[in-house]
C-alpha cells in the first residue's frame, strides 16, 4: 500500500498541476497567437495523457488495495471515510471525461469549450486531492466518532471531514503538487536551455515557473502551519520529527547539524519558551520509528528551503526585467532542482505516515490489527514493485523523448 | 422491503451494469486486437484503438464508483471480498494496470506499437476472465463460507484458493470474456463506415455469440452442482431468463441481417439482463449465503450522506457524460 501510494502520489501531483500548465499555454496561444504556445499546449497534453493513464491505473490499484490489505480498517472506517472517497470518485469521473474531451477534442469543440474542458480537468484534479487528503487527515487526527471497545458507537462523517488536520494538509498537498510539477517541468526545460537556447524551451520554462514559483514560495509558510498543527494535535509525531527525547522548555531546532536555540518552541507554539513534549513523555509502545521520521522531515525542509530560495532568485530576476533564460547559473540551479519537489513530497509523506505509527487511525486502531490475515503478502509486494519500476522507467523514457522532440 | 440499503445496492448494480457495457466492451476490443487476422488486421486494430481511445478512462471510472460505493455503503462485504478473493482480485488489478498503461504507451510511448499492442491485448483477456471468475465464486457461496473459516483451522488453500479456483467460476470467467468480445464486435460494426471492416466484425460478433452460448451452457450445467443459489434463482426468475433469451436472439438476428444499430442495442440489453439476472437471483444477499444487503449495510447516517453525494455526483456527471459522448459522435470540425 505504501509502495503503491508512493508511486501514485507522483502521478497524482502531475495530474493536479499539469492540466493547469496546459491550459495556461493554450490561453497564451489564444491571447498572443504565438504558435509556439499551441505547440507547447499540445505537447503537454500528450504528456498529461500518459501520466493520467498511469495515475488512473495506479489509483485503481489503491482503491482495491484498501480492501485487499486492510480489510479490518475498511470495515471499521469505511462508513466514516467513504463519503470523501465517493466524492473523490466523482471528481475522477469529471476529470477523465473532460480530459478525453480536451485531448481528442481540438478539432471537435469550440475554442471556449476546449479551454473550459482543460480548466475543469485542472479543478477536478485538485478536488480529488482535496477529498483524499481529507481521508488521510482523518487518519492522523480522527474526529466525528465516538469509540467504545474498538468499535465506533456513533459516527458523523461530515464532522470527520472537518478534522483538525484537514485544512493544513490539503493546502500543503496542493501547493506541493504545483511546486513540484511546476519546478520539475521548468527544470527539464532549463536543462535543455543550457545546451540549446530556443524560444520553445524559454516559453515552456516561463509558463511552468508561473505556477512553480508562487507555490514554492508559499510552501514553507504552509509547512510551518502544518508543523504547528502537528505540535498541537500529534505531539508524538512532532517529537519524532525533531527526535526530541526529553520534554524541554525553549526547545532548539536542529537542521543539518546546526542547532538554533529555542527555534522549535518558537516555530511550534509561537513562543520561544514554550514547553515541547519529548518522546519520553509518552509510553514506548506509541513511539513511531524515530530515525526515518526525523531524517525525512529534515530532507523535506532542506529541499523546501532550497526550492523557495531558487524561486525567490528567479522571481527577483524577472522583476528586474532580466531573462531567466540568459542566466546560466540560475538555469543550472533550476535544472538541479528538477526532482526536488517530488523527493520532498515522498519525504513529507513518510513524515506523516511513519510518524503516525503504530496507529493506522490515530489513537484508535493499530496498524497491526488492520492487516489482512492472508499470508504470503511478499508475493504481491514484489510483483507490484516490479510493475511500478517498469512503468516508471517507460514513463520516464516517454517523457524524455517528448521533451527532446523539439530542440 | 426496499429501503436505503437496497437503493444504494441498486446504485452499485447500475454502476456495475454501466461498467460492463462500457468498460467491458473496451476489454472486448482488446480481445479482438489479440485475434486480429487477415489482410485487414492493421486496420482492425486501428479501428479498435480509435473507438476506445477517447473514452476508456471515463469508462473505467465506473469500476471505481462500484468499489467506492461498495466500501462506503457495505464495508463488511468489501472487507470479505478483499480478504477471501485477494488472489484473483490482485491478478485482475495487474491486468487492469497493464491494459491501461500498455494502451497509452502504444500511442505515445517508446519501443513501437507491436509490443505494447500485445501486452494490451493479453491483459484485455485476462482481466475479464478474472472478473467473471470473481462473480462466479461469489455466486457459489464459497466466498462467504471461506470467510467463516478464516479464524479456524482451515488451510491456506481452503480459504484463499478453493473458493474461486473451481470449475463454475472458471466457466463464468470464460463466459465474461466471450460476452465482452461479443459486445465489442457489435459496437465496432456501428463505429466504422468501412464496409469491409464492418463485415469483419459482423463475422466476429457471430462467432463470439457462438462462444457465449457454449460458455453459458457449460456454466449452467455446472451451476446445478456448484452454485445452488444461482440455479434456484435463475429458475425463479424465469421472466428475466425469457427476456434475456429474446434479447440474445434479437441481437444475433439483427447482426445476421446487418441491422447494426439494432444489434448493438439488443446486445447491450442482453448483457445487462444477464447481469441483473444474477443479481436478482441472489437478492437479498450481497454475498450468499450469509451476508445480506441489510447485514452488510453501513450505519444510516453514512447511507443518507452517501445518497446525497450520489445525487450531487449524478447531477454533475450525467450531463458531462452526455456531452462527452455527443462530442465524439459528431464529426471533426474542419
Ligand atoms: C513540494 C513538496 C514539499 C515541500 C517543499 C515541503 N513539504 Fe511538507 N509535506 C509535503 C510536501 C512538501 C507532503 C505533500 O508530502 C506532505 C505529506 C502529507 C501532507 O499533507 O503533505 C507534507 C507534510 C508535512 C508535515 C506533516 C503534516 C502532518 O503530518 O499532518 C509538516 C509538519 C510539513 N510538511 C512541514 C513542512 C515545512 C516546515 C516545509 C518547509 C520548507 C515543508 N513541509 C516543505
Ligand atoms: C489518502 C492518502 C493515504 C492513505 C489513505 C494512506 C493509508 C495508509 C495506511 C492504511 C497505512 C498503514 C499501513 C502501512 O504500513 O502500509 C499507511 C502507512 C504508510 N503510508 Fe500511507 N496513506 C496515504 C498516503 C500516503 C502517501 C501519499 C504516501 C507516499 C509515500 C504514503 C506512505 C506511507 C508509508 C511509507 C507508510 C508506512 C508506515 C510504516 O509502516 O512505518 N502514504 N498509509
Ligand atoms: C495523498 C494522496 C493522493 C492524492 C493527492 C491523489 C490524487 C489523485 C489525482 C489528482 C488523481 C487523478 C489522476 C491523475 O491525474 O494522475 C488520482 C487518481 C486516482 N486516485 Fe488518487 N490520490 C491520492 C491517494 C489515493 C488513494 C489513497 C486512493 C485509494 C482509494 C486513490 C485512488 C485513486 C484512483 C482510483 C484514481 C484513478 C481515477 C481515474 O481513473 O481517473 N488515490 N488521485
């Protein structure tokens, strides 16, 4: 499941942001009449088609895997979290329908209808992320249920959707999608520009940056809001993120070996002297694995900071009316950051998911009690790993050849 | 008595029906890709690809709707299926993954069309085979029986293999492949203007109809020993059976007489009636012989919200679907 999700999330991010890029390019074309933008829109639409299909099949795997791997979890939680999943289903449906119209409708529908179809794809992609992240937020900080002896006595699915993590996680996830995809696309084109400075790639990079830069600049702010919510509602996770053993007042923040005094207290509670509870304040059997959570959090924050810095640099360059494309060191920095967003996303999910362990539903159900009684799970694990590796390779080759086609 | 649980179950049935008519036919198209023969084999494949390409993803989402509504509305049924049928469901999923991705890589990806076409075609046979097998094993009651045994001393094979690795489910699997192929062939006769291709698929449709009959006969014979509920139910639901027969005869006659649009309608009716025949036969059970719709239903709050969600969804969805189909029915603009 974790593997499928780790794979799916990349395609999901691209599926959220790529339609926006392609509509933006088409819009620029209709505004300026510059045929390069049209070429760009069509090229991106092709890429979206590949990625969407892989996103769709990996998503299908997920919806079955919930039952295949976590039957007891679904029996308990299905009635609570099914509603957002059902809404997500409709979002997919809308997305799939209008993506079909967009991809195959260039010659069949009016220009306005075509642009609208693209926009609907972009909006419904974001909506599906909204709904599914709501589910995840509920698993982190369950609300809307009363529990007795491991069973739900009363449930209120609407209250469950408004749990304390929903807002922060949804915003953070959407920004992550736009930042990762925007910067990845910009980075790919920046890499080509370093060798071959054509108008096509200049335009492509700039359109991608219009989405990537704002998202990457906002992401640390949103991350900080998430961290404060975690401090309040999931103190064990926070302690693991910071690998903080003992409860402290004025706790410092550790970043790549540097210790910033009191920063953790300040960041987490807006008060440099606030008390941050360490792991030793909690019974050992509710500790998550500390090292992966801590390292993943560091990785996410470092990458997020780098992305924001490079984006600030690019933004300043543009504001001073300089061409980013003529700035070789900036291009190189962008090219280097191509995979950064996706890596940060994987890391962020490790923080969220591993940091929640041993719980599958925070404080209510343990992961070990949810797993299927079927033995030999290693076999499907290995098979799906191989399939995903194969798919990832083919997708990478396809995209690479799409980027190279126009040089 | 018809209450909210029955209505939600009905929605699942309708979505399943839509999936079989749309997604099922897409798989059938893949079957014909595998069996493309003769001088026109390239053109046959092109026609199949062209008619599937714009819509298969939307068609595929019906399956997701089925799964999602099932786990929201009837979580214990979902949980039971996911446990006992773990192996066939996983194989079916692999088929779904390979079918979908091979299909797009064929159009956009590296390594040329042939390899991906092959993968697409083979996955298109495997997936409906497993789909039918799964339905067959639910009908026999073996799934529910196996679920009862999980905590006992039952062996791995008794719980996770034997419920589906049996003659009747396999027969239903082949039946599903033949049925989807039949459906696809009749659709394709309407989708092309090319008389030669049309004739190709007419012949293929008639051949598939033959295969449907053979598979159905085998399944029926096996049903009497293996699937008590279906056998009893089918006799009890004579009316549906009669209607199915009428639709089948109409579909084949129309195909024979080259009334392609009529054939398509009748084939769709036939397939739907078969599906409803099965579902009505096992009513009020979701998973016979123990788990009824009522037993499996989620709490009333969830069902009510789900119903609201479904209505809202349908209001967005149905006009969109209509728009999509209309878009791809009209000719290209200049
Ligand atoms: C482009 C990707 C990306 C970037 C640059 C960042 N994050 Fe992030 N982060 C994610 C992508 C992500 C995510 C999409 O992977 C997660 C996993 C779960 C979620 O809702 O968002 C996440 C989770 C996540 C969580 C856990 C939330 C929870 O468990 O409830 C925290 C505390 C942060 N992030 C904090 C930050 C901070 C302080 C950043 C500073 C730069 C940061 N993130 C950059
Ligand atoms: C709505 C979204 C998600 C849901 C419903 C969900 C569900 C689950 C469940 C049920 C588990 C516990 C079982 C296990 O160990 O696999 C889990 C753990 C895990 N998930 Fe997620 N997940 C979501 C998003 C993600 C994403 C996007 C990733 C991407 C990397 C991810 C990575 C993981 C990892 C690494 C674990 C293992 C934790 C451990 O056992 O230490 N999850 N998740
Ligand atoms: C944080 C986690 C997730 C995010 C942000 C996310 C988002 C998305 C997005 C944007 C798509 C559209 C496909 C694309 O454009 O590539 C998609 C597809 C899909 N996702 Fe996820 N998803 C997540 C986790 C899950 C989980 C846990 C499930 C399991 C139920 C799931 C089920 C699906 C399905 C079934 C599809 C395919 C829909 C189709 O055919 O169009 N996703 N997801």
